[in-house]
């Protein structure tokens, strides 16, 4: 069984940095042509250019995943450029301040759910239409350990990530017989711009107790999550369907 993706086409949302960019690079390293998507045009342009400069096939597409028209255009651009869509990592996210439920506004709840849940829903619809036409494909949705456990001050975030797992498992049952595998990945604490935001630029007083919770004793790296995503999309994971894979350095093992 191989993790090679030669001749395949992969789409990554939220690919301007962090886990998304690392996953786009990992797909390219595995041999896939990659469509990088992000709502920031300049950021995604530079990310795609970096892959092309390294000799990879890659294009950047500006897309706000909450906008169904933009998502439709993103999928169409991927297929018109490369002819098909074999793998997708729905990873687009956003930062949000920690606050208890009563201190979280309705507008903030809607903002978080719109990107982290509705955005995944929108992308899956477009990806599934193309993959159904092909009769094959693999989708990985980015959840979190926050989708498997509660988090103080993160009610909206945790609700969205729990919902992503439910969406993943239900859709996996709907489409496995059509040759499409759908799974989720649940990262723990990872060195990303979002982690820098949550820890107020890695304030030691915030980081120390967070790291102490996990047996591996450190934050993960984006490349470690990317490796799991690419494996889930590869032939090596051909029997993986509807799984929420935890990649957390053992944080939830205890």
C-alpha cells in the first residue's frame, strides 16, 4: 500500500499558512497537483508561487468558503485546470477570543459556525458533486481535539468542531458505496498562527500548562498534521471511512 499520489489532484482550503500550507506542500511532495485556496489573495498567491518555484504543479484560488458561489468557482477552477479532483482537505478557519458562553455574542457564534461548519458543508457539496461524477475521491475535514472534548471559554469553537465530526461520519456513510472516503483529522496543540493568537504570542505562562497536559511535552508541528491528512487521502488508507483521527501527541490518551 502506498501514500504516493502521482497524477492525482488535491484541494486545500485555508492553505495560506499553518496546517493548510503544510498539507498543500505534503500533497505536492506525494506527487499531486495542488489547488491552494484562501480568502486572502496575496497570501495564497505567494503560497502557490512557492510550490511552483519548487517544481510542483500548483495554483492559488481566492475563496471565502462561506460564499457558495465562490466555492463553486473554486471547484470549477480546479477541474478546468487539472481535469479532476481526487482529494480535498477542508481546513479553512478563523481566530476567536476566548469567552464563556454568556460572554459570547450571537454574532460571534454565527461567525465561528459560518466558517468552521457551514464552510465545510459548502465545500463538501462541491467536492462531492465532482467526486460522484468520477466515482472516486477522498475528503478530510479539519476538526480538533476540541471536537472530542469540551474547552473552557471555547463554546462556539467546540460546538463547531463537534459538528464537523458528526457531519464527517454521516456523510461517510452516505458516500462510501460510491467510492468516496470521508474522514476527519483532530489536531491537538500545533505551532500555527492560530496557536500564537490563542497563547498571546506564546506567552510562557499560557504555554507551560498547555504543554504539561500532553505526554509528548510539546506542541505539534503543522507537518505532522499534514502527514496524517495525506495518508488519509492515499491508497494506504483505503479501509478508513468515517474516522476522526486524533493527532495530539497523546493529549487525549489519559
